[in-house]
C-alpha cells in the first residue's frame, strides 16, 4: 500500500540529514556512510494519522524521523493494535523487514504532521550490492531498535501504575526535551503506551497533579517537577534506552 505523501518545503534534504546526524544511530555512522545515504535519500512528509507502512506490507524503505512524531504499533491477540512506542526526531525505522526480505511486522503512523528522510528499498539494495559494508551499519540499527523494544516492554510490566506513568513521561521528555517541560502526548495515547485503562490513568494523573509533579493541557502534559517525578520511579530508574547508554 502506497501512503499519501506531500513533499516538504519546510526542510531541504541537506538540512534534514544534518539534523539526523546530531543524535542517535545516524550520528554514530561514518562520514562516508552518511554521504552514501545522502546520495539516495529523499524527503517526505506525512499528515497526522497517515501510515508510513502497515503490518504485512512489502518493505518500501527505511525512514529517519526529522520532525514530528511516529507511533509504532503491533497487533494484539484480540485483533486490535497496541501502540508501544511514540518516537521523536532522530529515530529510524524500517530496517528489519527490508534487510530480512520479509513482510512488515509492525505498523508505523505519523502522530503529527511529520517529516522523514526515506531511503528507498531498491536504492538501498543497490547500495548494499556495491558496498556490502553498509549492511553492518543497518545491523547496528536493528540492534538498537530491538534494545528499545525490549526496554519498553519491560517497563510496561512495572507493577506500580504511578511509577509506570512517571517513568514513561520522563522517558518521553528525555527523547524530546522542552524548556518548559511540555510533552506532546494525549492522555488517551499515554494510557495506551503504559497499558492502563483510562479510569486508572485518570486517577494516577490526578495524584501526580496533586503532588505538583505535572500540569495537564489539551493533547499535552507538562512535567513541572522532574526530580519529584523521578523519585516515584525508584532509585534505580533508567530513563535512557540501553542503546543510548552504551
């Protein structure tokens, strides 16, 4: 399925790649690798709610998130999708199915108006044939994304609802720092990410608000006391993904 797209004039491709070179997997790659990717990359934008790709699709490319946000979801046993990750700029996705020549295992949707750099499937295969060493770079991306997935799933198993919500909010703020502490995340989406019902989530958010840890806005949440929120997560709380720790 080909997703609707709008080619962006907000960013030039050079600027977009420069932004991606500042953090995460792409920042850790060699200058030669980044130059090779620049030769085959293109810029795309997706409106909120539009899919980059869906579960079961044939791989169409690898995507680097420049601006906006992405929701990554997997199917549950009851047939409904479960969003397990809200990704912020610097995130790359699409490598596993493409490098495995297999169907997509997850669905990825734009969570807001989103700009990505796309490396097309055919172009990437051609590059890998000419330069086999790039395959190792994409294995590094696959490793990083698996580490992120395991980390997120482990955190969903935290028994305390309060700790689970506090940790998730701090993790989101860590991914996309805001000087005023705002996180662009609705309460409905937060409930899905932490696997809590809305009534339970509402009780947790009210308590955190009463503790002066956060403020609630329309479609967003503001962390007002990071240290107090962190204290609710336990003394051994980890906010970074393992791949970011090293």
